[in-house]
C-alpha cells in the first residue's frame, strides 16, 4: 500500500537528455515570441502584441520547470509523463487550429504553427519512449 504513493523515480540518461532538449526548445520559442512579438502576432493574424508576450513568458516559465525536472538527481516519471502529454496535446491543438481555423493565419504563420506542431510531436514521442525505458529500468531495479 505504501508503494502506491511513492513517486517512481529514475536516473535514465536518455529521458534526462530529451527533457533538457525540450526545455531548451521552449526557451528558444519563448524568447522568439517575446523578441518578435509584433511579427509573430501579424503572422497569426492577431492585432495585439500582448498575446505573443504572454505566450513567450509562459513558454519560458514552462522551460524553467522542465529544466528543473531534468536537473534533479532522480527523475519524477509522473511529471515527465505530464510534460510529454502536454506536448502531445499542444501539437494536437495547433493542428486543430490549422485545420479548422481559429486564427487568421498568413502563410508564414501556418508554416510556423505546423513546424512547431511537428517539433512537439517529436519531443512527445521521444519523452514517452524515454519514460518507457526509465520505467523498465525502474522495474528491473
């Protein structure tokens, strides 16, 4: 019964590497959203630069959490699973917006959103794979 409340932890190097890559990618996207806020807002068909600033700040905050998780002595697999799931859901959301509308994208905005969605899918798949490897490692220990 006590084992049910203990968070599974692992020292999987692959998962740690992928989480660091995810954190760095989110920092780059966040800084890009802040620095190129006006251009990004225009590409997405939004009249307010504030949207890009809020998204950029949110991405940088999320990157801080991901990098903190990756730097811990032992990884919390539940938190890693949450991050991977959020990446997958973000990619699905971007694809849904692209397919069904929601923003008045210009051509560059569509390409940017599509590229980010593909990047998020790749990160999510790698994170889920790393979690599976770490779970096997945890079970074998």
